[in-house]
């Protein structure tokens, strides 16, 4: 047996002999709960699997929770899909020579990509549901390299009866977790899986080396993104005063040489807004561009004349926007609210002709926009610049908050905070475009999030209440004893009747 606790076997041990020893140890654990001389990572995993209620003798393991089409769609947008050629170049020759499968899962253990000889793929799928869309986390499938590597956050090899479930014990696998260099969170695992007789210590080394190569590639890509952000927003940083450039994930990448923010990573309000930095400095985070970055600058709370006011907008689910400027209510007409909605999504400004088209369509005339802008400036005064038209205030809006939550992957929070469509009865082409884009983004996120509460929040919203596919998906996911199930069934019946 190997001295390395993460390795199943060394080159001096006969696989068949080791498999018999492991089978005897597994039977003792199943009957008596005794882990005996089993290496620590496997012993702990057996205990976790038992506590989770995994059946060691079940004839089927690893439930398929998404079909092949949905698993493929998830793989297409997963960060590791972009490095699939690198994974293939690292592991392809080894996998081909040893008849192993190359496998990538997400951070939950859901298999997203399985590549290898067709016969091996078919055997693995038939024997143990080892296929795209199957859940191979420890709680779903018991001890296995994919699920165990995720739990312990370490590369591990699992051989024969080290697998908790009996139907997997004819196989061997080695997996290594891959981390996002930006957030240090798990992205998933890279795994090599083959029949039991193909076990070799090098499988673990190959998986680890590939994971390290992938992380290095992702780190270089992150550095290149950071450099692009610094270049794109250099003018904003040079505008005067303290200004820090912050990535969508909260990393401070420029403007903090003296440490005035108090931390290398900041927790920013979704969509931007007021905050107090770890250093204790009151500040405002302004979204810049469409890349999700922020410029953070201090707010001079002691000098009102020098301080940039905050315009707060609530425009979701209401035709007349709820607007305050530094806490003072501002009453706007419908067209003025539409103009503000457009200006908040174009923080770099809009030309008169562009604003005319977004407000009135092809028939829009610049002179009409100038009249409406004159009326808006009477209300907001000097806080609207001209040529181009641009808001010269710090802005917080419910639209930006929802977009910020979705950009962070906080789908449930976004669905629960969503108040309804943007200015729902507005027919201004630009508002309609922004409204539909936000609705589509939220719906797509909800439908693919595997989160019952997010789905429930969506169908309770004005945009989702008549969404027949969403109600069908919710009904199919809710447990039989869930009290929401009866309402979902009743509402689904009503919608089917209406649509038919």
C-alpha cells in the first residue's frame, strides 16, 4: 500500500490482491462500522457517506438530475469549458493508452463532460450512471474521487472497494479539484476514471498536474482581464481624488497603493451604491462600463457642498418611478422617468439623437428630447450634464441591484428582490429593450439554477406568474409534501386551460 494517504496503490502492490483486502475491509465497515486500517481520507469519506444515508448496496447510484441537452448547455457556459483543449492535451494520451475516461464536473459533483473510448463510456454509463448530467457528489454517490475531492478540497485516488457503493467497485478513479484564481472557490474537478484493472499511481499525478496547468492558464487570463480593466478605466482613476478600481468579484486592482480601502477585497452592494469600507471610510461604488467593474471613491460626509449627492431610483413593477435625491423625494412624470431609466443604464452618456430614438423610436426628434430634458433639469438641476446627456450624481437603482445579484450568481436573492418589469407600461423602445433584457436574464438564471425557492419567487412575480414552463418545472421539482405543490398544480391547470 502507498505511503501517500491520497493514493490508492503503489507500483509494488498487485491490484487484485489489494482489491481483495479492500473488499474485506468494506464488508467489515458495512456490517460493524469498523474502518480498520483503511487510509484516513477513505475512512472519513465512508463515515460521511453512511451519515448521509447513501445505500452501499443500491443497484443504481448517482442520480441523473439533468438530461444530456441541459448538461451540455451548462458545460457550454462553465469556466472550465474554455480550457477543454488544454485538459485534452494533458490527459488525452494517458487516457487513450490506459482506456480511461477524461471527466470534468462542476463544484457540486455534477458531471458536465465525459470523453474517452465509446465502449468505456457506454460501460461506465450502464454500470453506474457515470455520464453527463449525473450527480457524483458524496451525498449522491458515496465515496468516489469526484465527490470526495470536492469535500476534502484535495486530489485523491479511489480504487475498487474503496468506493462506498458496491456497483462502483469495479472501477478506479483519480480526481483533482480546480479553483478559480480570482475567488479561490472550487470550479469543479478533473477526473480520470477506468476499469479496476487499469489502476496506476500515475493517474493521480496526471490529474493533479492537469488541474495545476488549468489553474495557471486561468490565472494568466485573470491577469490579462485586470490589465484590460486598468487600461479601459485609466481616465476615471486619473480624474482626481482617491479612486480604486475593483473587479466584479471585489478585488481591488488599482488606486489603493496606500491601502486607504482597508482590504484587498471589498464586499460591494450589488449594482453599486453607498458603503463603508473596511478602513471605516464612507464610500460610493460606481459601476463602470458593462464589464461589471466598479470605481470606488470616498464620500465627504462632512462637507455637503463638496459631496456628490445620491440619486436613488425604484423603477421595477411601477409606472411612476420612486425617486429620491439625497433623501428628498423627487416627483417625476412618466416620460421623465423613462429618461432617467435610460440614463442610468448609459452612465457614459447619451447623444440627443440616441435618446430620441430610445424614447420615441424612428419618429423621435431631437427637439422633443431637448424640451423633455429641460423639464427634467428643472427638477434635478445641475445634476444632468449635456453633450452628451449624462447623470452627474451617484446613482443607486433597483434595476442595477438585480443585475448585480445576477452577475454574482445570487439567483435566489435576485428573484426574491425582483419587484416586476421595468416601468411595465412604458412603450419607449429603449425602456422595452432594457426591460426585456433584464427579464430574460433573470428567467434564464432561475430556470437553470436548480433552486426551488428561486423558481417560486419568479412565478410569484408579475413577469413569471403566467410562465407556463416555469410552473411546470416548479411542480416537477417540489417534494410531494411541500405545501406549495398544491398551489403550483392548481395554477398550472388554470394556465393550461387559458392557453388551450
